[in-house]
């Protein structure tokens, strides 16, 4: 008769814990980030019963095996993949912004420096015997090299 009471006692304790989990689920229904939990019950076997238990004995009661958090693995995997893709694209955009900054028109950008250098070479080809366009073209070449070194 006492073993019957022990079985009933274990059932009451297990379901008390299950109701506690259910109560937490209800209390946190509007809490941001809270995930529903579930109490998983299992049979108490002889090896869990104690020192005086007999092997392979059935009907010893029930207990809460574990409490698991509910989640959707597809959504979790999709979120991780999307986050990885975002990080990859964010890094790519940052690199493109550096290139764009280097090449967009401004007074000291790379595009302007390249244009000045080729205009200087065109001036030298227009007047090859004149020393002034050569000096200007050399200076623009140095300026272009310095711009390349400072940019990349």
C-alpha cells in the first residue's frame, strides 16, 4: 500500500513541476524574448529508485526528466544564415566604400590625380622641347605616386 502512495506522491510532484512550468509560460506570454518551456516526464526506473530497488521493476512512478525550451530550428538556422550573409555583405560594402572614396571626384582624390598626370603628359607631347611641361608632368607623377601610396 505504501508503494501505491509513493507512486501517487511522485505523480503529484511531477505534475506540480509541470504546472509551475505552465504558469511561467502563461506569466511570460508577453515578455520579449521569452520562449515557451515544456516539462518532459519519464518513468522512474529501478536504478533511479534507490538502494533497496529491484532491477527491472515497473510502476515506481513518474518524474520530470528535463525542461526544454521550445524553438523553431528552421527559423534559428535561417536567422544565423542571414546574419552571416549580412556580415559578409557589410564587409564587402565597407571595402567598396574605401574604393569609392578613393576614386570619386574631389580635389585630392585618386581620379583627379590620374587626370592631372595624363594632362601633364599631353602637355609634354604638345611641346616636347619645352622644359616647363616636363617639370610639371614629373611633379604630377610624384603626386600621383604619393596618392596611390596613401590610398592603398
